[in-house]
C-alpha cells in the first residue's frame, strides 16, 4: 500500500510540473522506450524517439484570410515635408521603419526635386507645408490605392511624429480578416468645443490621424473614388475628421469605438509639448503606436527602451523555460526510477544475442528472473550470483572512463547472466545516463581448459572394500 501511494504521489507531481506552456505537448508526445538489442562486442544501446510538433502561431492567424495570401501584409504611408526628411523621416526609417512587414514610403508635396536616399514619393499639385494637410492626406490615400491597392492587404496612414511597434502590429493585423471592410485607429470626437460641430453623426467617432489610421484593402478601394468629392464637401479644416466623414458617408464605417483601441493606437494627452520623454509603464508597452513624439532623438530612445524591455522579458521567459525543463527531466527520471525498481517488465526477452541455445537469466534489483519461464525467480544471493555480478561490475568499472558513467554503474539494477561450458560466465549490465539513454555492456569470464591425466588405481586401493 505504501508503494502504491508513493507511485501515485510521484505521478501527481509529474502532472503538476508539466502544466507549463508547451511542456504539456512535450510530455504527451513522448514515445515509450523500447530495448533494441543487437550484436556488439561490448555494448547494446537503447533506441528511442521523441516527436515534437512546433506550432506556428502567425501561420495559424494567416490562415484566417487565405484568399489574400498572395499579397504582402502592410503598406505604410508617412506624411512629411522636405524639411523633415533628414530629421523626423530619417529617425523613423532608422528605427521602426526598418521592420515594417511590407513597405514604408514617405509622401511630400510639390516642390524642388527630392535628393534623399529615403523612399519618397512627391504628390503633384499638393502644398508641401500646408496645414492641416487635408489635400496631402487624401492625395496620398488615392496614390496608395491606384499604385499599390492590388499588392497589399492593409494600408496605414501616419504622421511623421509617431512610433510604431511593427512586430506587434504584424501579429495584430495577421489575426484579422483583411477581405472585409475595416477602418480602425484611435477613436475621437473632437475637443469639448468641437463636439457636434464636426459634421459627424451622433456618437459616431472618427479615427484620429496622429496615432495612425489603418484601412483594409477593400475599404480603401471603396473610398478611393470619392476622395476628391469629399474634399469639396468639407465642414472643417481638420484632416482626420473630414476623412472620417468621407469613410462614413461612402463606406458606411465609423472608427472603432472600443476603449481597447485607445490603448492600441495611443495618443498621449498628458504632455502636449514634448510627449514620450519618460519611460513607458507596463500597460502601455503593448501599444501598437505612440503619438506624438516631437523630439527626434526620442524616437531612438524609445526604440532602445522597448528593445531593452523585450530583451528582459525574453531572458525571464528563457529562465522560466529552463526551470520547467529541469522540473520535467527530474519528474521523468523519478518515474523512470520507480519503473526500474518496481516493474519486472524491465527484463527484456531478447538480450544481446541469440547465438546460443543457452538461456539468459535477468537479474533485476535483488531478484533473478528466468526469461524462458517468467514466473520463476529466486534471490540474487543464491548460487553465488551476487559475487559473480560484483566481479563483472568491478571489471566494467575499470573499463569505463567517464566519471558519470561510473556513478551510474553503482545504481545499475538490470543485468543479464548466463553460464555455459564453452563460453564461460557472461554478464550484460544495463546503465542509463541523465538523458535516459541506455547502454548495455557485456563482460565474459572464461574457464580454464579441462585437463585430463591418468592416476594409478593402486594408490587408492582399499583392502576392506568389497563388491
């Protein structure tokens, strides 16, 4: 009863230890180990296999919109000016612009020829420094649809004072069906003075332009043909609210109003003059975009801050993963030790070779099992087996070079033995290492040749003996 309770306790500990992430998948896919004994002069090795199927999370998300898999994921258009190309635009290109899952292009208005290594497109008949940039924004969206509408799933319009976490944005967009009508960003209704004066329907927000606005390809296609008409029907001079009115009128969409999107496309209301000059709290570090960033240097600082945080999180996950693996290995070894100690089935019916009809006996722990008759067993102390096994282990101890293997030899509880006149006394001793890889070493102790000589019978004659 105590032995059964001990086994139940160890299995319960095993179940608790493997409830860590994908470790559950690891333990459930383990294959039962099987002895594969073959001819070998000294060793027979255990072969076992493990099957692990990693899960590609992004691949699963991408499967949600398989009809668009021939397109690239994202086209980002950044509105800027010639004066900002070597400052704000350069900082964007050097930081998050390098990792856009698709393409990033800077758009400027009409002016002198641009001489910049950055990807820049000049919009015709659009003022470069005009503000609010309604014409530039609408012309940029028109260009994006006409020239790139068939090659990308998503389109994003941003200002040049925003930081985008492209890896999080890629994961987020990859989880959404891009074939539908989508218009999303940070929902806004204007200042308290402007509420009800922006030409918006009641409780119908627009997407604020600063933190970035994302369109599905289908939404941009429906919107593109009405952009110039919307410019002639404006109510205010604002670019983002007028774009929201145009989307609502011709596509039937309002900006996402969920509080979650206020955090995903984050607008900093606390520091209007020099936003994001301090570190981020844990909650905001998962935002997709940060706006506004007025100081160019802070684009670089923010990149260093976010990369450092991600590195620390990765290190913690790595340590947690190693700890889980150690726990799992200890649990497996504990279960294996129980099986070695308590299960007579560790005696294989096929030891090293079958080159002789002489049967093998299995020495398991302190019992000797007959492989021909499994129900027959006796103590290892009988017939001097414990002495012969000790001699075999001593010979093997001097042969082994690695200290770890010598230590494991002392714990070996499974061995095979057979005795024959022509071969002598043979042992096969089974050892397993920390990775549960099994080894079997064979020792042979031969007998001296039989000597025959004739003895005179007279020396042993007994006169009192009678037949």
